[in-house]
């Protein structure tokens, strides 16, 4: 499952916080060997990457509805 900046804003993060989480998640994925995430135009990252940065699970339903 993937998440975008707008999804993070919808679940309560501020604009800059959401931007920073996506940026950090992309850097984490590149560090893990997924060069695809080095693309500047890419704004969608795995939820697991954001959860790893936060150190907690996000309350997200599988259908793409964010709670």
C-alpha cells in the first residue's frame, strides 16, 4: 500500500510535515536499494516506509480510506 503527501494531510499532518515525511521516506527507500524512489517527480511511497520513520503504525484502512 502506498501513501501520498495529500493522504498524510488528510489524516492530520501539517503541510510541511507531510512533505518532509514523503521526502524522508523516499530517501529511506533509496538507501535500501530502491533507486526508483530517487525520482523528483515521485510523490507516492510505501506506507511501511513512513511508519518506519514515525516508529508507529498509521491508522489506514485497506480500501484507501484514511481514518
